C-alpha cells in the first residue's frame, strides 16, 4: 500500500501509486483485517476517464514496481526490486561472458523464462525448444538471517555463499549432479550453502520431467525480502555463484552427463 508503480502502456510509462480506502474511514473490524487485492487500486492522478485514456492506460497493461537499485552502506549489499529472479538473469549473462575465455565442448543455452510464479509457463515451452541434456536453474533463495525466521526454517545467510537446493515442493535434484556441484565447490574453496523449500518450487519442477527426464539442479543467490519491491542480496554470493558455474559447466562432458542417469 502506498507503493509507487509504473504502468507499461502503449504510449510509454505511467507512474501511479497503490491506493485503498483511507484508514480514517475504516471500522475497527476492517482495520484488523489484511487488505485484499480486490480492494486495492492504482491511482495515476487522473480526474476523468478521458485523462486515463489520454495517458494510454488500458486494462491488462503490465505493472511493475518503481524501485531504484541502491548500493547499501557496506558497499557489498544491493537493494532493488525483483531479485527473484532478476539475479538469475544476471547470473546467466555473467556466466556466458566468463565462458568466452573458458575451454569447454558444451553448447550452453542461457534462458530467461516468464511466468514461473503463476505456473512455470515459460519453462514449459522453453524446455521444448532447447531439449537439454542437463539443466542448471538459477534462482534467488530465501535468506533466513532476518527476525522471525528460525534456523530450522532457513539457515541460509547473506554473505556466506550461494546455495544449492536439495528439495522443493516439485523436485528432488539428480543426486549425482548434486554431488558434482558440491564436490566442485569444495575443491575450489567456494562457500556453498544448502537449502530446502517446502512451500514453493522453481522452473526445475517442469524441466526435470522433460521427455524421459533431465538431470537438474537449482543454484541460488540468497536474498532477503523476496517477492517484494525491495529485496537485498550480497555481491560476494553473486560472484561466488558465477565462479562455481564457470568451473562446473566445463565438467559436464558427455560421459559425465550420461553417468547421471546410470
């Protein structure tokens, strides 16, 4: 509530703010309830339908948070919107750039999927186009180093390295691929945290079921406050993830990948 947003219209960006009924007009019972989405609206400051139409706003236009990228006080943590999963896209770019100077015989596809949160729809179509032999899903993990989260719920912390997902609601990773990732990290001295998510899943949920099955693993950069307009991650975790990916991919030769399913 009160968050600024940008409506992506055919005429350009239109800034608005998420509004609700003023608290002064709410009953005591209404104040005690969580405001539902159906009771929210986006106010662009218009005073008539004509002004809305002149701005180019139409029902169904995409809406994104207006949240700047900020380098925080210690210089190594970053604050921005939607690190879940813009950090995954950034990892794809950084890893592909690093692989330009790395000797390997693999064909590497970097895929940025859409609609993961509403049914892993982008992964469903892209896995058909790529038809992979092995898959590495790049994600933002849930950092547990915040008030209200117990170590049993999440032991993942910012600044302690990327994480490997050992279990989620839709996938258990290929164990031989998991071991290769963990062994590579240990050999190179790259810190690697382990994580589980019982209440969610990733694109791996559909990718690992492609055809007769695709060995799949999820690597992630821990982030605080995911699914919000302002999440936080640590640069060291990001750099370590790129280093691990750059070392891992050349090791995924044909014989090794074939061995994952033997």
